[in-house]
């Protein structure tokens, strides 16, 4: 599988590492797993540095709609930190963060795992758009 999934109940965090191109269906499966395992409110660090495919605008809309449906079912989702290096993937990450604001999803974009972990460890701000240190 192109996605490595690791759940840390002590830190209330999920780590996802993309090791190959990832499909929308695989991403939705991870989101579904988070909800099914009772970890919807956990923070997620999604390391996309190993993924070479860029989702389409339609994929992002479907993903945000799915997150909205899951949020209706499980309540607010934990913060999501995306680690990306590819400029096109970074651009789509910013679009995802803006769309995620519609579902009160806090998303941050980072160039390093360390910066993403630091942001996730900060006190949680209520809902809304996660300000990203990556421009």
C-alpha cells in the first residue's frame, strides 16, 4: 500500500506517510479508518513528500465534502499538518486548506516533519483555518 498509517493514542496523533502515488480512494480510506477507529479528533501529520501525483481540483472538492460528512457524523476533526515539497502539491495543499475552512478544518502546510510536529503540539485553536508557515 502506498500509505503507511500509524496511530499514537498517547499523543492523540495519526502519522500518514505517502510512499508512492496515492489515489483519492486511498486517501478517503485513511479518513474513514480514522473515524472508524474513534480517532477523528486526533491530529494528523500527513507526510506527502513521497507522493508524486497532484490531486485535481475535483478531487479536492470531493475530499472536503467527505471530510464535511465525517465531521457531521463524528464532530470536529483534529488538526491536519501536511508536509509537502513539490510546488504543485503545495499549491493544491493551500487550496485544500482554504476549502477545509468550510468544515472548520485546521490545516497547516510545512516543508519539514519537525515543523509540522511543532505546530501540532501547540495549544489547539478553536476551529478554522490553520495558518501555514509555508507561503
